[in-house]
């Protein structure tokens, strides 16, 4: 299980209208558009030296093709293939050249049905970190994490921690000590991958790192002045869990984006995962603010790596779908 | 009508437990306690050279004794007395020495029944603006404004603008062009005094100026860590009306405090008051966030300047009590 | 002496290259360009509803044509003319229509030789305060003040305070209690007009108000990324005097601009002017940072209202040209 | 060379007066005092779950006893001992219990003579990250890095990269391509350990991470209001190298502390180290500000792990001691 997975590196996601998506992601949020064609827009943050961390793909319906992880050594792709095959999970190779800007890639479904991909190489491009004249909107710095709703958090947790070598920084339990949500990381902050109990597998949100809390305030102002007020779903606020300052947005297709700043270093193996009770009002929002129903209920389906059809969505194993205080 | 009223200068307000109030106002919010006795706490902000801008008075029940305005010349107090008497409104003198730290004071009820007071002198004390080691919590700088719910905004507006010489910076109208709320000022920012349609007269909130938007974020964090999460009623957010960044809090007695930063200069008489439609979702919160019902419904009663009894509360003349989008 | 001068409202200043100036003021600093022709650029801040607060005029050499004050009533322009004539100072009328966007204007030289102008009307335009998508660079909000080096600060102080009705918020004295500098205001913050001892009269800088301290940090980053690093002359820092957070810039012609945020309300006539000793290291920069020699020595000449020639520059009456700790 | 060194974890440093040091580090800067005795103060940041990251030790003279690195597995301490011994470098064991709060420790001198220590265990304590009511001063979050002046940067670089397994994020070269400085990391940001050319070995500074840029501004204000203005040596500013927002302070004994926020993620092995020319004016301070002479010339000596005497200081191999633009 010693796969040197570096970090979550990209998401490949459908949108129904590329121009409308560009207005939201590039003009309003301040992503850098690395390149585009009539079927794709490739986006990155100001800090990123990689070609992209978000691929928007034109399609009739929403759906997520893959969550991509960057791996240190190419030889490990085969080891990963074996692991997933040993669990009876689908795998598929995409050869170098078959996807823009990344090398040979292993696509799989994980134990929850989530389509993942593993690759070692992505083209590098100019990093815009000190091109401050290009900063606008939310001044997106880099991809930070993805959060998925899954029907069985315990099962997902076990697979990522025990098989893939993720570490857990924080987790949420029900009153009878069942795992309701978990924050797992490979890179050294709170998470690359979070799981929460719910109808799934579905992509709940992609989180992007910002440079400072005032960028979130400015993002709200810019979004509102451009007519995107109703796309602000939740926040700004402080998460109890992770301590990050956050904002949740819905893109024009309803896909959820989190703007995220200010969690902490998780380099030390002696750091004990922090347990939160699902009914602690400071867990979700440290200040006590409640998330809206849509935040618990709505998410984006995943697509089968072979058929492209929506992955079947199952009911969660734990009955409690929300903290008590929001019910 | 040329009364040189300078600005709103203080509020005298009941609390039921002085120690509990001190923990909230001084320890959590960062007010400076100028002095106190067993019946009062006198509070000021870091910028204020005046003895206080908020008097907390121990009492069995909540209630506001007076909203105090500072006037430039003492001779005008008599002129003000005549104006209020000419309208058949109650007036009362409080001689120099009868109230801690302020000179001779005229108390009156205005056309909505709100108890006001006018005075010219308040003791001065050390200004703590550059005593940064004393900054904590919200780092309260100074009193900025008060907002009152009144049954007839048009009537209150006319009296303050035409008789007392306030200027209007912004106002809200219903679809049939009736004044639903108005922001009126003597000093050169958006308001000293706001009125909004509702059961009244009641004190809706007292607004205090902060030095920058991040002080509001930090205030939320400190409040939550001290267990005041449920005292955060609304925000943080950006007001469409006034453009200020704001947070609404309820003190331990339920009195509402606004933390406020970032409106604009209103020095120029050629600045045309900005009209907002009550149903414009960007009016209250520029980002589209909805205020909770409590924000529209709950407020603090005023007390009669003679009897000390609660001033009678009347139903508003305009039926619409909230914007449509929050109903 | 009861002239209802509202505030400093504009500066008319030469630049030698309009395109180069536009790159600095509009592209880098974020001024709004209201309009321009082949001889002028008219600039305003995001908060301003007036046509402009800075006129850049194409010329062979640098020089300032006028510091403009807005006055409440047109009738007072004649009273002002009489005042200046009674002191034997030059006056000149510029009729309505002779200057873009402003009405009938009185130009004069003050007791230090500084060209001033007084007018009551300026065209109004759309205020961009909530057009957050247009915010860039330093996000300039509005003109705040001008600072002039004059040979005799005491004389300038007396004229502005006793004849023109300015109030003093703070001042600097030498060890033998001579006025070395003074901060004077009509609007309700620290200054519209400051004077400091030095070769003069010369325009030391024009100060523009920003919305928050982080805008100054971002301005530095943007300036540096656009190659204007050497235009940053001093700061960022906190002024002891005024308590503002500041940055001093030199435009491509060497004219000095201050970015300024966070002073305090000066509405109350009982606020006693704050005295600073010129040799107090916290006066200039609260943190103790020293200003460079250029900041004391370099400034822009004024131009005669009749001849357009440079106003003669005299040596200061006080010998001390800098605080001791920077010598 | 596969030592799983996690990160720089602490510094053990002399101060001549514990009370005076406490006022600076705890009262002004906001470190948490975990515990103290009459010879030591143990300090940590708000984010740290470890017992301390800075030990102040009472002594007659300044001097640094050790820079401490946390290592993942205890077995590697012996491997590290062998490495250092194989290079002819001094090593010394400090058994569990011999130092407060940390386990068995290997002390060594590195190739530049710097005293290092390696340990795997430190007592854990309550993390104060969400105890916002305790935030004050600079709101120190955690130790980030140390920077040492050494006579031969190339030699130090080779040892840390090739023998100890550090990665290089950025480096500075002279015009003839000699390494003048290098930023090396084990954890995933810009550095744990930096080296710069100069008389050495000496500790140039210890860098502490802050949560946001405004904390640095507030720290300056608090330091100045407490009389520590002259302890601010350089900044605030933006580093070109690392992109961090910074402030350099001198403690009451002259030891240098950096407040640091906002570098970037260095998780990816395909990130190419960024080369800077020593004479690039944006390298040190992106905005072009010059560091004072003291910043290049003054530093704290290291102490021998056996004798406790000052480690001999040698002249640097590269003649250029400063960028050209500051000479």
C-alpha cells in the first residue's frame, strides 16, 4: 500500500455551455484559462505550474468523468491497477496522448463507484503567482480538495486509508460512533479527499485554495456585481472542522465549488485525527451558521469510465442525513 | 431649522445583568470600559475621545432610555425645546450633573415616540486609537448610527429632514413608491439615524464602526470561541444599501448591535439619495443573502422620558413587513 | 469667514506623456477614466459621483495649475474673491464652460502662493462603488487630501484656519514650539489640506482614499509586477500622525501620490488638535520607519494662474527640514 | 539517504533575561507559553499540538544550542548518526528525559558547523487554533523555517539535498552562477532550512507562520504601541523569492525573528527550483525595497554541542555579501 500518491490534481467535469462557464470561472472567479477548444476549457490557478487543475467538457448533461490524482512514479500505476482489479473494480488505461496535457493514465472506479484517475505527468506552464496584475475575482490559487457524498463512509475511509495510504485529519461521527464524514489527505494540509454520508457516489464539491480571507469577501462582491448573487449557496464562514474560511458557490450548471483558505499543516504522523460530533453546531460552521438544505441534498453525478453513463446512486447506510440542528 | 446637530453620540440602554453584559461588550467585543458603578457601565470605542457612547443600565427589563445627539452650541438646546413643544411633544430638562459625564441635556420624544436627548458637552478621556495592545475582539472604534423601527417612516423622515436638518443618503420604497425605510445623516457618512417600517417605535439596532472588514471576521471567531455563536444573528455580509460590510449580533438581553465598516463620504449636497426597491434582493445584502425573520420582527422597546414605562408600540402603516423574497 | 467650503475636490496637474500616465493611473492604480481628449485625462475614484478628482494635462514640464475646492453656494465665490483681493492676492474668474465638467470658477493664489480654485458645480456621473468587477490595482475610492510644502507654515495655518474656516486635527512643532506642519480639514476626517515646512510653495502629494489596508498591499504587488517597483517611494506603513495606513508613490513624471486608509472622524468641535514633536520617531511612521531624503526634498512646482509660469520657490523660515532621526 | 525527516520542529536559543524575553514573545508577539522554569521558557504557536517550537534558555550571552528536526521513525536516528560520523562530524546522544518534553535525541554538527538535533517524539498539548479569544499580537501560528548564514552555500546545499534528502524550491546565484543562497524543504512549502552566503555558521533568523497578511500589519501596530518600534528591522514587504509577506524583528537580545505568510505548495517533484539573480531588485523584496545593512551583517552565533563554546565563524567563500543595489 505504499503508493506515492502526491495529491488530488484535477477534475474532469461536464458543463452544458462553455461560454457561460467561462464567464463564471474565468471572468468572475479569476481562473487562468490555459487553453480551450470547442469541446473543452482547461483552467488553472495563479499558483499552479501544471497545465490545468479543472477540465470543463461540453456535454448535454452534468457529470464528472474523473477525479485525477498525481502519482510520483510511473511504475506505481501498474501496482494501482492490480489493487483495484484485486477488489473486482473496473480499470482502464488511457495512453499518453489520448488526453490533452497529461501522460499515460489509469482510470478506475473506487469502492464507492467514484471514477478516479492516476497519472504521473502533466505539462508545465508559466506560473502566474507573481503576475499580480492578472489577479481578479477570487484570485484562485490552486486546487485543494474534492468532497464526495458516498453511501458508506466507513467503507470509503477504510479503502483510502488502509489500501491507498491516505491519512485522516478530522472526522465526524454520529452519536453511536459511526463515521458520518472523513477528511483524508496525502499532501500536508487537511484534505485532498473528503467523504460525507449521503446519496452517492456524487461529487459534492471541488475546493480551491485562496491566498487570504479577504479574497473571499472580494469574490462575493464581484460575483454579486456581475449578477451571480444567487450562485452563492453558503458562507462566507469559518469551518469548525478544518478551521478554514470558506464560501460555497454553484456554477451555472449547478456544480458546487468551494473557495477555501486557512487550514493547517498536517505533516506530523503523531497528529491525532480530530473527532467531531455531527450534532455539534460548531462543526460545520464554527460561528453556528446553518447550511441550507440544498447543500446536503444536491450534488453532481459521476460517469462510468467505460460507458459514460451515470454511476448508479445508492441510499446512504446511515439514516441521519443532516445535523439535528438543521432539521 | 438650522440646528447644528453634530452626530448621534450615545445610547442609554437597559441590561438585566451588568456582569454578563460586561463579558459580552468588553471581553468579547472589545469595548473600552471607561468606568462603572453598581448600576451602570460606561463604554466607548478605541477611537473615541468622549467619555462613552453606550451606557448600560441595570434594570429588570430591557428598554432604551434615550438616543443621544451631540449639538454644537448650547443655545440651540432651547430652540430645540421650542420645536418639540410646538409639535405638542413631551420635553424635559436634565440639569448638568444629573447624568454622569454629560452636561445640561434636553430630553424629548420625537414624532414617532422615540426618546431623544440633546446635549453639547461630554467629558473627554484618553483616546485609545494608537494603544493597539488593547485591541481585542471586534476592535470597536466608535458609535456610528442607530436604526429604529417606526410605524410611519414617511412621517419620521419628514420631521428629521425638514425640521431637524438631516440629509438623506439612501432610502427604500415599496412598489407603489411609499417610503419603507430611510438612512439619514448629520455627520458625513451614510447615517446617524435610520428608520424602517415596522411595529414601533422600537430600537432595531445600534451600529458601531470598525476599522476594517477583517475585524468582523475575527469578531465572529472570537465570539464563537467564547460560546457566543448563537448571538450572531445575521452576516457577515455586504449591505447593498450603504455598501458597508456588516455583522448583526444580539447581546445577552437580546438587544441588537451592528458591527459596521466601509460606507462612503456624504459631504456633498449634490449627492442624490439612492433609491432602492424593497424587493431588490441586493438591497439588504448585496450578495443576495436573506435576513432571518427575527431580524424583521424583534427589537427593543423605548421608555417614556417621564414615566419610564414602555412607549406604546403601534402597527406599521405599510402592510409589507419584509421584502418579498424572504416571505 | 463663514465660507461653506465642502472639501478638496480636484487637482489639475501636468504630465509629459498622457499614455504613460494612463498606464500608471488607470491600468496600475485602478482610477476610472471618465473621459479624455488629446490634451487631458479626467480621472475619478470608484466612490466618486463627480466627473473627476484629478485632471492630467499634457505639457512639456510638470507643474500644478490648481488645487480645487468645492463650495456649497455660488454666492460665496464672490465673497471669497473679496477676501483674497483684500489680502492683495491675485484672483481670476473662469466662466462656466471654460473648463470641462465644472461651472464658474474662482482661481486665486493663497498666502503661500499656491494656486487654488473654488467652484460649486461639477457634472455628476455613474458611481462605480458597487461595480466590483471594475476594481483593480489600488482600488482608488476618492480624493482625500493634498499636502503642500510651504516656506511659512504658521502663516498658511493662520490664513486657512482664521480666514477660510478650516479646523486643525493634528500638528507638528519644533522643540521651540514653532509650527512645522499642520493637518487642516473641512470635511470630517483628518485633512483636506496639510502644510509642511520646506522649500515652497510646492505640491508635496495628493492623497487618495482606499477602502481597506489590504488594498495597499495588493497595490504594491500589482505595481511591482507591472514594473513600477521603483515608483514606490515610502511605505507601506502606519502614520503616527493621522493613524492612517499609507503608501507613497511617484508617478512616471515624479509627481507624488499617497494611498491612504483608516484615519478617524473629526466631526466634533471639542476634539483638541493633537500635538506631535517633530523628533518623535512615531510621528511620521508609527512603527519607527524613516522616510527617505527624496520624500523631504522633492515636490512639484505650482504654476501662476495668470502667466502659467512656475511660482517662485522660497526657502523655509524654519531651519529644520527633517526630523533629527533621519538626518 | 532516505531519512524520513518531517520538518524543522524547534530551536533552542539563549536569551539574557527571561522576563524581558517573555514580554516580547508572549505579550507582544502572541506566542503561547506552554511552561517555564527559572532557566527556560517553552513557547508554541496557536496551531501547534506539540509542546513547543522555541526554547528560550537563560544565559549570559546569546547563542543557539540546536536547530531541531522531527524524524518519522526512531530507527533512523542511528542511521543519521552513521551518516554524520562518516563525514567526520561530531555527534552526541541526549537520552529520553534529559530534555524537557522530547524523547531520545541525536545532536550533531553539520558540514557548516551548525548544531542540529534529530528526535522523533515530543509531548503533545492542547492546540489553541480555535481558541480565538487567545489570539493577540502577531497571532503566531507555528514554526515555519530557519535561515542560516554559512561560509559555503554550495557545500551546505549538497549535503542537505544529496545526503539528507531535502528538496530545493528556490535559489539565488551570483552572476557567474555560483550559489549565493538556497531554500530547502522537507515539508511541503518553500522551506524548512535556508542558507545564505555570509560569515558563518550563524543563525540568521527563525521564521514563524502567520494566518494572514493583516496579522503582520497588526503586529507592527502592537509592537510600536508597546515601545518595540526599534525592534522592527525590515518590512513589512513581499518577498520576491518565496512570494511570502514578511516582517523581520529583532528580539531584546538581537536574535532575529521573521513573521511569514503566504508562500506556496511544493508537493510536486516536477516543480523546477526557481533561480534568482542576486542583483535582481525584486528577489529580496518584490516591491524593490532594500534590506538594511544590519540584515546582512548581524546574526546569532551557534554553540558547540560538546563544549557549549561559540562555533568558529569563517569568512564566506563568495565575495559578494549583498546585492549590488544595496551597496
